[in-house]
């Protein structure tokens, strides 16, 4: 595949991430746009808003000021609509982490602004820099299908990125006071195991449980 074709494939996959804003999740710009122009460097030119259609948690939007090669793009993230459990979708915590994590983990997008005035969009939200790319979800995108070596490299890149993220010392970026680090791994593993067991059902449950038992035991030993 030629580099021009690869670039076109990436552009098409990235464009497919964006949708028109869903009617019930539409951002009201009457208060948002003046706030952005007052607080966000680069917020110049006509504002257009798209929505990233994937994901299962926070609502995520593309903010574009201007057009063409000179446009400035940012990402706005806010909690989902409806009741939210205590401690979930904490945009203040997300901003606290993403505003500093990039110093030691360059793959992390930098959070630029935190707005705690819920009258602007109906919730606390953050604005962060945009990172270009696309998300591999349930299926390998057609341009990459049938290429096992490439898919292996993608899988290894994911593992290596997660490992690099977990090697960041929290104190090195001022996050040593965040959360409860003692016993974190044990809590995570026990939580995964409980959710796995709760999800079992159907005719394949016994086989799935038998296959997963040694994995959970291996993780528990380590």
C-alpha cells in the first residue's frame, strides 16, 4: 500500500469518528461560545462543533475555530446526561490528571481548561488539546484486516503504551496525593473477578469459567 493510500485511509477512519451532535446531547453555544473566547487562547474565527460518536462514558466534542489549515481545534469533555453515581465522571479529577500527565507521558492529551460553572453547558467540563487518530473498536478496520503482523504490532504498541503510563511516578507530576495507591492492584483484581463472575451466564458459562480460572489465579499470584 502506498503512503498516499495509507494517509487517505487514516483520514477516512478519523473522519468516521465524528458525527453531527445528537439532538439530546447538543451543546448550547449561547453561553459556551463567549466563555471559550474569553478563556481559551486560539478561540478565534467561526466556531463549529462536532461530536465523537464512540465511547460509553463522558460525552466528547470537537471544537473547531476557523477553517482550513489555520483552524484551531480542541476537544470538550463533559459527563453523560442523567443521574451520575457519586465519584463517577469526575471532570475535576480528569483535569487534574491530564493537566500534568503529559509532562512524563507525552501520549496523554493536555487538559487546558476546567469550567466549574455548570450554567455554561449544564455540567462541569474540560477543554483539552486535540490528538488526531482513530479508535479500533469491535472489529479491525478494513484497511488493516488480514494483516496479522501489523495487527500484532498494534497490540504490542497498546501494551507498551499502558506499561509506559504505569511507569510514571505519580509524585513526578504532582499526583502523589491522588487516590489510594496502597492496595490498588489487589482492589482492581478483586473487582475484575467479581464483575467477571457476575457476567457469567448461558450455555457457555462453565467453559468460560474454566478457561478464566487459571488466568485469575496467575494474576492473583503476581
